[in-house]
């Protein structure tokens, strides 16, 4: 039985890849999606990873946190979010970006138990997004003054902010906890 658990979910694959990279650097860690987890009692460290969509973690991650709310109070917790805006900025009077999304995830957890947190970049490939996400990307560009039609997203270059080195550093910090 593993000492640590990394629970993640993914929509287009970046969070899954980052989770795999982290687990490859660590011993004694199980990697599971929320629907695969019946109990967290046997783990000492819970690592929670989620991509960011509309300033929210994936619903499955939110449900995991709610389901194990009491058990998480007894665990060390590390968290990470995956998005393309790694920092934080204010836009039209509201905070946006990875650090802001990390705060959203953090505020759903027993903050005093969080021992490590990180924002990782992912891959944005507009060609593989579902219709709803294509609409959101087009809208977000319009909001910053770069009008782009949904049908023109196929010409958008792939934005890849994956960073294996950063994942290895995070895993090393986890291993030293």
C-alpha cells in the first residue's frame, strides 16, 4: 500500500501528463482519478491536481474534496492547478490566472494542512477543444480586445507550457515532506 495519493482529473490530457511525471519521480505514491477512490484513510499525503476551467477546478475534483472533507482535515495536502496563465493579474476588475485559481482550490481545503502548492502550465490546442470550450476561448480573446471567431481557432498555434523540470522539482519537494 502506498503512503501517498495523487488524485487528479483532466479534460484534454495536460493534468494527466503532469500527474504521471510527478509520480515517475516519487516512490510510494498511487495515482488515481476521483471516481476510483473509495477511501483516503490509509494515506498520509494527498496531492490534488486539477486543470482550471472558468476559474473552477473540474467538478470531479470539487466532488472529491466535498466527499472527503472530514478525512482531509487529518492529512497533509499538496495541490496544483494546470492552466496557461501561470501568474495572476487583474482584468476588468476581477482577478484571473493560475495563482488566483490556486487560491480557489486552496480555499476549499483545510488550508492549515496544505504543505505545498504549484501552478503548472499545460497545453492549449484549440483544434481539439469541444464546441463549448472553443466558444470560451474565442470569448476570452474578445474580452482582451483580440477578436477571433470560433471557426478561426483552427489556425491558432498550439500553446505548450508544459515543464518537465518544474514537475520534477515539485515531486522532489513532495518526497522531502
